[in-house]
């Protein structure tokens, strides 16, 4: 696929769930891009590094030739818009609308899960972080995955939320990672038919997802 020089500025792979989202989609799309790493959790230094890439002062940031696009979902939508051959959204308009709704819900919501079960993809911390608000978030996520798989997954011809890999999967991949790390009881939280568990296997077995976790291990020296 012919693209201008692309740079993706991302945070530490162990923690930066927002960075994982566009990184994963760009890898799945087979894009050739330079990865620029910013070290998070260094307070003033992190802020200065982030600000040197984007006025929003956060990562991820996509540099597309001389243009700067910040914010995970804006980056993903820009990629879908400019690289239609990458098929980051399904062709079916209803599936696409549904994918946009669940991606937006992820982007703007699930604050309890994000706060109390932060992504920490090189660790296993079963039982940590659970509380009523987190349980409510996880139950809603299980319902989202189950509905998407039931309505669009099989019809779309693949094991992902809307069939083949889409932006919706990129948005939920860090949630899969969190659920692996903190290992809540998915059945008790609503995964009675195992759809959520099966979807997690799909995401975990992606070579690109494995590459991210290997990168996180290397950065963490583990
Ligand atoms: N809504 C933004 C959130 C980005 C975000 O919060 N990024 C974190 C890292 S995962 C960050 O840059 N933190 C550095 C800081 O706040 O100083 C997006 O979707 O990209």
C-alpha cells in the first residue's frame, strides 16, 4: 500500500492502552511506519515530550507527511478515510454504524475500568481492581461483544466483532488485555455462552498483539 512517510508516536507498551489502538490497526493494515517512543510516568519530562509532538500533550500522535493527527479514535478514522484498501471499517453500512457507536462508547466511557484496572500487559494481577463500578463496566462490555458478534460477526465472515478486523477491535483490544491481567469471572459478569471468552482468544492470538506484548516485555526488561 503506497502511503506518505508515517510516524506513530506512542507511550510505553505496557501501559499505553490508547497507543495500542492505532498501532494495532496500522500493523494489521500492513502499513510501513516509524514508531516513536515516549516514556510515560516521568511527570514533567513526559509532558514535555508529548507536547513536542502535539499541542494536546498526549499520545498517540500520527504524523502523516507534514500533518499531525492526535487522539486514538481520530487517528483510526483518518486511516480508514485515507486508506480505504485497508478496510478498517466493514462495507456494510449498518455494521459500520454499529462499529462506530461501540468504538465511541469505549472512547468516552468505562471510566471505572480504565481507572481501577489500568492496562499492564506484562503482569497477571487476578482479583485486583474489582469493585461494583468496574463490574458494571465489564458486564456492559460483555454485552457489547456478544451483540456485535451475534449481529455482525458471523455474517461478516470472521472471528472479530464485526466479522473481519476493524477499528472496533482496535478500540477493544486493550480491554481484552486488562481482562487477561485482572482475570475477573466473566461468566458471573454475563458471559454465559462464552462469546466474550472466545473473542478474547481471537485478540490474544493475533500475531500483532503478541508483537506488542513482546515489545512491552523488552521495554520493561522482563
Ligand atoms: N483521548 C486520548 C487519550 C490519550 C491519553 O490519555 N494518552 C496517555 C497515555 S495512554 C498520555 O498521553 N498520558 C501522558 C500525560 O497525560 O501526560 C486518545 O484517545 O488518544
